[in-house]
């Protein structure tokens, strides 16, 4: 099964990326995921279920420990390409 995760962390700071946002992006970029897209207002990544769920666990723990007061995320099952 493949999953797509979309997430944001708060509080926002438009002048400089807060530590919790940087940490969350580092977790996702360092995970074994496909199609990672990070941006100022949202982040998306895709991968196998185990890899996505492991990354989400780490993302939540590390972002909250780094000062996030809210983490909004959505996880969707996506169809795998038929080969």
C-alpha cells in the first residue's frame, strides 16, 4: 500500500522558518519516501505505508518537541501504478 502525507506545523512565522518547521522538513526529507515536496505553507510526501507511518511518528514527536503547538496532517491511500 502507498500513502501520501500532507502536513503543516504551527505557529507560523513569515519572516523566518521556525525550528519546528525546519525539524519536520528534515524528518521528511531524510526518510525513505518518494515525491517529497516542501513549501512555506505545506509539505507533501509519498511512499510505502511503513515508511510513511514511521516518518509521521518521528515528525510528530520531533516537531512537538521543537516547539510546534499544532501539527495538521492528512494521510491518504493512493493507488499504485499498474505495471
